[in-house]
């Protein structure tokens, strides 16, 4: 406690030194808060910049995914269109087979002549084509169907026997190239496999296995004479 010399009254408040010290403390606190505020603003700016960069990166990734998705859709559409053309070709060949068989039956005069392989309804189109000379009959076969016949004719040689039937997991493109002498792309080999599935009425199936990839399979038992069936034969 201090005494005012002019008035002789004791002062009850803080001295100038104390006030000065408190003022300095307050100033230091203000400076510290301002520094902290600047740091927070700096971090906020960095966070905003990072968010902006992330947003642009996501936008670019989304654009790439959309582009990839569109490309995949186009590939699927082309594959569907290709398969549609194959089925149309197969339907046309089957019609030609029916016409050839009808003409063959008519030329027999309806007598008791023995039934030929071409007149047996239990044969699939691929079996009927395999047993005849398409050049002599005038049947117009596409390259995919001709390659399907090549696979069928070499089926016992190329495929492997399993407890459930037969499976062909080997390099189909190379096998077809050896058999036909053609330089084929994979899509051409796949079209031949699809044509074989259609012409065999599903007795030989073309599947995309989870572990083994694309393969041709047939189950037990059998096409007439050679054993082709419809159940799956994977190992």
C-alpha cells in the first residue's frame, strides 16, 4: 500500500510499475493469439488448397472412368453385334442344310433307300456340316463357321478328357492357325468358338472360367458316334 505525497492519502490501486507489467503481459498474450491466428489461417489455406487439388484429381479420375466405361460399353456392343452376325450366319447355314437335305430326300424318290447321315434329325448342325462336303452342296459358310468346323473336327485331338467330359484350355488361336494356316487375331478365334457353341446346340460350350479363363467344354455322354454333350466339363 502506498501514500500519495500531495494529499497524504494512501493509494489502494496498483503502482505504475505493476500496471506496466500487466500491460506487457496482455500485449504478449495478444501477440501470441495473433501468431496462433495466423498459423490457423495458414493451415486453413493449406487445407483449402489440398481440397481444391483433391477435387480436381477426383474430377480427372471420374472423367477417365467415364471414358473407360464408354469404351467398355462400345466393346460390349461390338461383341454383341458380332455375336448377332454369327447367329444370323448360323441360321442361314442351317436353312441351307435343311434345303440340301430336302433336295437329297426328294431325289431318293421316297423309296426304301437307307437313311444317310445328312438325313438324321439327331445330328447337330456342326455334325451335319462336318460329315458333308460344303463345296459340293453349295452351302455358303463364313470364315467363323469354317473355323468352328475345324475345332470340331480336331476336338478329340485338341481337348483333354476329364472325369466330367472334355475341355479345351489350350491356345485356341495357335491350334486354329496350325489347322487352317491362317494368321488369326484372338477375336477371330473367339468368334469361331462362339459359332461352335451355336452349331453344336450348346453341347460344346464356350465359357469364361474364373480361374482358367476362356475355354471350350463338353460333358458326358455324347454326340452320335463321337460323344458330345451339353453338361459342363471343367477340372
